[in-house]
C-alpha cells in the first residue's frame, strides 16, 4: 500500500480488495511493482507480495515477522499457492 501510495495510487487494505483493483497480469508479463497474490483456495487470496523481478517478491510473511525477500517461483510453499497478479493504477 505504501509503495503504490507514493505513486499516487490508493489501494484497499484488504488483500481481497487489492486483488480486484487494477489490471490482471499474466505470470509471464510480471513487472517490478506488480502485486502477486497467494492462497485462499477459491475465495479471496490470503497473502500479497510486491514483485521485485526475477521471481522475487518482498512481503511480510505473517503478522509480527520482518519483511523478507522470497523467490516465490522456486518456492515449494508459495508457487503452488500462486493465485495471480495485479498491476494497480
């Protein structure tokens, strides 16, 4: 939310709302700054990260944890839970 607000784009706080804001992006078309979403089964995604490039996202893994960089494309946890990406604005 903070990074996109600096670009003049207001995002909702809830992950499900963010998933419906902006243009849907194919995995092969990801660019730095795109939001990548994970989990939630058939409902709203439960986790979001900011794409940095080369399969890497920056995210807060859970409440109280530090912000981390994660290679989600090679992750046995995140890759199967990938739900899609959005380019806000």
